[in-house]
C-alpha cells in the first residue's frame, strides 16, 4: 500500500541520514597529527606517548602511539590533550599535545650547531618547561637532531626551536 511504501521510504532516508552524519565526523574538521618523541629517552615516555581514556596524565593508559605514528583529531581539551580517533576499543583516546606535531616529521639524524646571538632554551617537550640542569644551548654548541617538524627540532638533549639550528659544517 501507499502508506507502507511511505513508511519504508522514511526508514530508508533515516538510515541514509545516520550513515551520512557518522561518516562526516571522519572528514569534517579532522586533522592528521604525528607523534614526535626523543628516541630511547627514559623520561616522558621515551619513544612513545600514552593513549589515555581521559585528558589527564592521571587517567588510565589504554595503549600508546610510537614515535612517527599518525592519528586523526578534531579537538583540544583544556589540559593540552588532543582527542584522537581510531584508537582503542571505543575508537577514541586522548594524547598529550606536547609530543605531537601537525606536519609529518622530517627524519634528520645529523649533528647540528646552534646559531644564536644568545642562548636557546632546551625544552622537555615542545613549548614545555626547560630541561633540568643543562637547559640552555649556546651559540656554537653542537646537538644531535633526530627529526624536525612544526618549527621544532627533536634532539638528544630535548626539544629546541629549529630556527636556531643549522647542519654542522664539520
């Protein structure tokens, strides 16, 4: 009957609408990010970052992303964590943004030299606090650079703004 056909069409359109909305989340407003950590560093996770169930370092880790892994995100929490999709059992996790870049890291693995008219801060993570102890790099100082992305160099001493480094000519 005409009524049954109308009901069937409404149901079909509802299913199509739900599928369209759920697929939009995967495309709308999503950005790809990469993990950029200091390899074999025993502090701050080393070569990986924890994927957590909530945006807090006190929340349970449900897995981890290795150095160079990418993920999709659309939000930042007030605590500096990014919501990552496609991770874990429920498909969502929270990743601390201090070890995340928005451009694929360029792998360097070379000696660089500091080129600054002053001293340059060595950070525990990008935009983070200075490394305890030897927290400055002075002009002419050497540092080994693992990777560069988003204007930051991931080095054997910590994170340094890449604009203050050049390949060591030696």
